[in-house]
C-alpha cells in the first residue's frame, strides 16, 4: 500500500503537481457525469475535478477568469461552437506544440481543420462526436442502381434507388424525419446545401441552390408521405413503413440494436461539391494561463486514447474521433453505426458542416427559414427562384440582426455572415 501511495504521488507530480480542473458543457446529465468520473477517468493517473456546466455559465466563467487574469480552469470540454468567443477574447492557448504527440490517433483531417477555428493554429483537440447517417433494410439493397456503392452513394443514385423501390413494391419506402420534432432542418443545413453549394448560408439563393431544390423535389416523389409526421426514424424502420432513412444516430440506434441482422448503416450521399455532413463535434481546449497545463495535456492524451474512446462510446454513447479497432464484444448495432460514422468523416469528399453558431435565441427562426423553403418548394410546388429570393431576405435579416459570423462550410466572415 505504501508503494501504491508513493506511485500516486509521483504520478500527480508528473502531471503538473496538482488537480486538473476540467470544465465541460458535455456529459452534464447526472448519470453521464458519474460515468465520466467513475468509469472513463478511472485509470487516469492524476487528480481531475470534472465540472459539467450549462453553456451560459460555462462561457461566463471562462471569460470572467480571462479578464481578471486569475485562471483556475486547466481544461475545457465543449462543442465546436462553444470555443469561438474564447478565441475572440484571447482566452485560448494554441496547441500546435502538443498536437504532434497525438499523430498516431489519426484524427480525420476535416476535424483537424475545424479545430483551427478559422485560423492558422490549432485551438482544440477533437474529443468525441455524434452525427447523422443513413440506415437501410437489407431487403432494399436488391434495388440499388447498377454499380452503386453504399459508401459512395450520390444523391442522384439515392433518387434512382427510391424510384426502383417504388416500382418494385408499389410503396414509397424512403423516409426523412420531417415531423414537428424531427431534425429535417439539419439535413438541409448540414447535408443537402453543403453537398450542392459548399455553403449553408452564403449561397442560400444561388443557382446551385435552385438546382438542388429542383432535384430534391424530384426525389420527394419517392419519399413516404408520412415523413411529414415522423420525428424519429427508428420506429418507421422497425415497422417496415420505410426501408431507407436518414436521421441522427441517437434516433436510429434502437433499430440497429434491436435487429442488426435486418439493417445496414452507411454514410450520407455525395453531391456535386462533396459529402456534406454535420458532425456534432466536441473538443478539448486549454485556457491561456491554465494553472496546470501539463496535467491538462496529459488528460487530453488520455481521453483520446483508442481504448478510452471506446469506453466513452460504451458508457455515454458518443462516438470516437480517432482511428479505433472496434472490439468483438461491442454490440453489433453500435458497431454498425460507428463504422458508418468513420466512413462518413473520412475521405477526400468529406465536407463537414457545423451546427449554427452565434444565433442565440434566434436559432428557431433560422431553422424555420430552411423548413419554410422546403414546404413551399417541395410540398407546395411554388416557384423555386421566387421562394429562394424571399426566404433569403428573411435569412439575411436574421444574420444581420444577430451579427453571427459564418461557420463551416462557409468561410469565416469579419462580421455578420452575408447572404449573397
């Protein structure tokens, strides 16, 4: 026991001679926080004070400590969108000197690019992710277009696939979560618009966007009409109402877990500008002036180890951001989702799109612009050019009144993100 105590003392000394105060907007629910403290951090050889906090108080505390010059936090955990205010305030420590230590992690290059926050330096290390993928019933694979590859499917092939399904079965078997509590707006913001325009805001009314809506209206002819009532796609998949669906992983996992033998998971389709996808990406950052920078970086190294990433997946359902070999005892449905996520984030066509940043309480209005455009152009058949011009005016007003700068895939803007 005496030797164990001496070992702990030396470990703490090596990790910066003190506790790592870890403030995070992630893993806030009590059960998740307990799993973080008791399971995920169990084998870390130093002392960690894990403090989950709502986004508002999280931001206020970090900025207040930076202004006062009395920093008590050594590590920050948050979504990508949590970090820009700290960059503006000069409250983040660049991590370029540390990143080479993690070269074997093989983070997706798209995530490393995002971690630069639009600068030439790395300001956070990718930590964990959730995202949106596609799932199909294995029976549907019989009707894939010739030479189509699920892992390199295009939107035109998705349309042809859905048409083949309808012709063979007499049913519209492609489904989207376009119900009142569905996440269809994220499909437009993070998948369809980037895939066709490499933009989510700036090119909202572009010619590319006009062509995109025209093609999507054609695709919708083969979409299950009940999609406007669907909030979670796992239920209609399990019920056989749809055979192919797009949704958030958390809203598909139950189908994969219950009947993994009946389903396949695969990445979102590819458009003319690439594979648009929206990672809900969490990262780890170090405040400038952190009292225990050494311990914080050792904790980052620990949390990004493949084994710890897999523990995080098992315990709290966030997927790895590093190259991992999935263990044989991982539930098959979870494995299927993890493999699809990895394929989606990798490759030269990957075009990550972030959750909206800087909109505050106006996020609902922002989402409504996309959904109104969908309803008017696709469901009601209104003139696409007229609708885009009108809704772009609403979008422009929201951006100007909030002053929200552009986020990926749009390039950084010095002020409010413009709508051309």
